[in-house]
């Protein structure tokens, strides 16, 4: 059974007990957390019993067109497996793209999950003249489009971890797909003739 910060009985009945009502009032859980927990429970009951068994859901955040769900670190791989079908269905329920992130991990692991499948080449703390700091992330990725909208990634980082980001793409080390590079080589050979 999927584990959530909301009582199972409350999720099934749609009425919060006094304990969960207090969590909601204090801001420990949100309406979005309740809706995501209900959706996960529904997916577990219908199709994904094995996959969602013992998954621990902690929190959900919605920024722009992305729904970020925080689960235990060991559960991230479970939810992303099976070609991401579960995440696609969850995304369809909310009309958003879904990102699964570890609830408790260090900053580097958090950023790797947030920016996946991009590779992090460098991670530095930058001190600004006003005394504040930002984390500068240099990434490399395959393809023309970034794996996630950078403004959305910055907002998620600030919302979830309180860490302002500066994202840069290292174009000199940019990775290209093999099929694309073969086409480029053929094009160059034909232009030499």
C-alpha cells in the first residue's frame, strides 16, 4: 500500500480526521498533497499495485507545467521504471508533466534528478555583491531541446529547497546523438567531393 502523510481512511472517504485537518491548517500538507495522494491510491488500486506497494509519498509541488512529487530515494527508480507509464498516467490526471524527486538527499542528487537526463558537469556556489549566494550548474545534454524548461527548474529549486539556481549549458561538450553525427559526417564527405 502506498504510504502518504494523509490517513488512508481520509483519502478513501474524502473527509479529513482532526489530525490531518490540523496538518492542513498548519501547512504541513497542502490540498495538492491530498489530491496527489488520492491519485496515487487510485492508480495503485487499478493498475499499479506491485509498483506502488510500499512507496512513500511525502509532498507535491506544482510549478508552471510541472508536477514535482517527492518520495523516498529508493522509490524514485520504482516510479520512473516501466517506461514511465505510471508517471504519464499521473501527468494526464493533472494535465502536467511529472518529475519524481528524492525527499531527503543532498543538493547535487536533487539537481541531478531535477535536470535529468542532462549531465551535470560542474556545480559551484556563487557569491553575489549583495551578499546572497546562488548555485551555478553547468550541464550538458543530448538533443536540441533542454530536458526541462530552465525557468521552471529554477522555480522548483527555489520552491522545494530554497536554493536559487543559475543554469548554464556547456556547448563545447554538448553531446549529439549517434544517428545525427553520422548524418553530419555523410554531409561533410559529400561536400568534399
